[in-house]
C-alpha cells in the first residue's frame, strides 16, 4: 500500500501542471529566466493571464520570481520538478510490482 504522505506531497505540482497554459509557460522557462512581458510575447495570453498562471506555478513551488528593477524575472525551480519525477518513478515501480504479482498469479498452475 502506498504511503499517503509520499503521494500527497507532489499533488499540488501535478495540479498546477494540469493546465496547458502553465505547461507551456514552464516549457518557455526552460531556456532561462524570463520576464512577464517576455513570457507574454507570442503566447496569446494577456499579461494578467500570465501573471495568474505564474502565481499558481509559484504556489506549487515550480517557479520563483525575483525583482530586477521594475519587473520580475521568473525561473524554474528544478528541485521541485525533480521531486515530482521521483514521485512518478515510485508510482511506476508500484505498478510494475502489481502487474508482476498479477502475472504470477494468473500463470500459477492449478
């Protein structure tokens, strides 16, 4: 049985990643820190919309904004993404074990 604490911890990350606009913004940030105006350019999302999505990503610990002059630069928090990847790896191993047990049960001679 999975440990509830280990599966609940990354839940806000996966909830934040459940929106295609936030996934797109996160992908844009893989090239390095960007301002809201830089993220807005070519996105089809208003500055207000980008700001809203960045706040959701920030609350989930996926991005961090730092003030530089009059604007904020946003960057990915790689550690949080790594934690989410480890959670997916754990779930994958648990599924593999469950499928292996099921296969052994089904193939067991009568």
